[in-house]
C-alpha cells in the first residue's frame, strides 16, 4: 500500500510513460462502509476491467490489460482490506509501476488503459481537498493536527505551562485569580503562535478548535484576523483524544464546511447561467461547452449517472434521431454521458467538482450538471 498521494506522486505519475506497453488507471468509488460487511472489491474491479476491455483497444493493449488483471487479482484476493471511500490504482508491470491508494474521499469511477496514467482526476481530488488545522487546547498544552484527505497527516504538541493548579500558600484570592488569568493569557498566546507557525508551514484552508469553553472563548477573542477568518467551527474534545476520535468529532464540521462551499459554487453557476454570465446549466448547454474546451470547472451531482445519445459535438439527441438536429452530424449509441462529460473535462484541464446535499438538490432540478466557463 502506498502512502497518501502527494504533489510529488502526481508529478511522478504525470511524467510516466508506458512506452510499448500500456498503463492501467483505475478509480473505484465505494458507498459508505457497512460495518462488518466485506466489500466485494474484486467483483467491482472485474466489472470495471470488463467494461474497459469492451472499449476499442489494440491487440497489444488487450494483452497488456489482461496481464495487469492477473496482478490485480493477486492483490485483491483474500488479504486485501478496503478501508477507504475510494481506491486509485496505477499499474504497469513491464515498467515496474504499482501505485495503490485508498482515499477517505469519493472519486468518480474511471478505468483507462493507455500510454500515460490518467492522473487528471487525482490532480482534481488533491486540488479540491482542503487541509484542516485542528487545534486542541487544555490547561497546559496545545496540540495541532493537520488533517488532509480525511486522515491525520501530522501533529505537534506544545507545552506552555499554564498550570491552573492552586498556587503556593499565602496569596489572596484576587491576586491568585490575576495570576491565573495572566497564565491563561500566556498559554493562549503561545498556542496562537504555534498555530500561526503551523499555518505558515502547512497552509491550512480551514481551522477547527477544540477544548474547554473558557480556553476556547479566550482563544477566539485573541486570534488575529487572518487566522480567525479560517476558523469554521469549534468542538469539545480531550487533549489526549486519539487521532481517530478527533476525526470522528470533527467530521460533521468538515462536511458542513464542504457543503457550504458547494452551495456557493452551485449558487454561482445557477445565477450566472440565468443572467447570461459565464456559466451553463443542463446537459444541452454543458456537454457542447465541455467538448469545445470552454469549461473551467465542471459541477456535477455526486454519483450522477446519465445515459443518453449525443453527436460528436455534444448535442444531446432526443428520441431515436440518427442525425443531430443542430449540426447534422451522426448521433452515437446510447452511453454514459457522465463519463463522457468527465472525460472531456479532464482532457481539457477543467476541474471537476462533485456536489452533495442541498447543492445537489438545487443542481438536480437543472439536470444535475453545470459549468463555470472560461469564455
Ligand atoms: Zn450536433
């Protein structure tokens, strides 16, 4: 199992060439894990490879694909434990390439066998994912976790000596309180320093803060504007909580933040398209724009499947017409227009954003697809 994919992984894969053989690129998405139930990953892989071998391939490619299938079977036998929401594999045995990632984020299911790895979707996943800084405070320490692709990728703990304990005897209550407040202030400022330096090192897109109420209130009040603007939620948590517990406590906050972002994108697409701006909604407008390379960002309802027929220019054909009513080109067979749309987006360096929740509901009334245009 490879590590989480990074920008370096992406660059390495992007420069990989299979030369005479081919490289298998496989993205598989799974529904939410059903506890105690084993996913039949091998069946899912086989179905994807079967569909791939029905596509136009040369004899040499077909032989290469079957060789990779044998290796894939060996790996996805009994011992393989799927642990993510999606799986990404790049394999080319003749050139010693085997990169397998399990991601805690969804991807679109794609299978390709070609000279170069299909890295665009991986690029789009890495690009779309936000990196979270999770700061957890207690009375003495600050712990900062960096969460990326649904996993804790790094963490640091800073001790700053606000004891909160009873001071040595002889002090008046007021003096003790002042000292304690002073210590709390020092502790908070040190925690903020630590957060600021991690922010600089990691570039968090959003920040979540956990800890006891008193410390949370003091921290939020003292955060400089740049950091405060990134705070998208607070939660209660023990400093000593495991990484898994922190992930569980923050998941809802992260999902809510993502949904908010998707609402903004879909709102922008709908408003712009309806006021004649640089956006399209619906298949009729979006598919031709994709094929013309005019799309900057394709916005799709997650797991949307749309079968239909279109001409090579992406005009969706109604009924059984064999000739496109708009451009007179030949209309192709019924197939998955979602794959066609995503393929066209990746081929033209457009990003792909999959939306869920309320954003998906709004977009679904417009066919489930829309785009922000370059021109
Ligand atoms: Zn047409």
